[in-house]
C-alpha cells in the first residue's frame, strides 16, 4: 500500500511538472508559411480560419502602429523569418492552407491552428504588437 501511494504521488508530481513546463511556453511572434501558395503580399492582409472568421488583420493592431510598421513583415525563407526582429526569439510557426480574397491577398489557416492562436492571444500580446511574419513565394 505504501509503495502504491508513493508511486501515485510521484506520478502526480511528474504530471504537474510537465503541465507547468507546457504552460510556460511563451511565443514571441507568429510565422505563417505561405511559400507554396499563390499568395500576393499586401499591406492589409487578413488571416482567416477555414470557416472564414478573421484570426488576425488590421483590426487587431492600432492605427499608429500599423502606419509605422505595417501589420505583418515578409520573408522568403523560414530561417529569415525566424531571424526577423519582429518575431525573433521563439515564434510559433504554422502553415497556411490556402489563399482567398481579392487578388489572393488573404491567407486561410486550419481551424485547429486558429483555435491555438486565439487561445494564445488571450495571454500573449504578439498579435496586438503586429509580431507576424509571412513567408512568401
């Protein structure tokens, strides 16, 4: 009985440590990989989920910030995107699934990725500060 109790306590301890470390993941920005798509870079790009709901766009950034820095940065390769000061550190990288909108200037991401970004945005401010880089073709 004593051995079972000690094993149970140790297991709970290990699980709480792993949950703590997962909760501590802090992302410094968002990288969207659109390099295999016919995406057209734009100053007013929108990121949508598969249901067409906006995940990110100009409405998420103050007008002053957008005027000075734009709402996204662009890179040609993943290593360039990761090195971009806009997201440098520990950016979350996801892949866009398709383009949409006039002139293919908006990106669609999976509903799962959209949910993840929305959950992260509740605790982190990388969207508010336009810490988004898109990898373009």
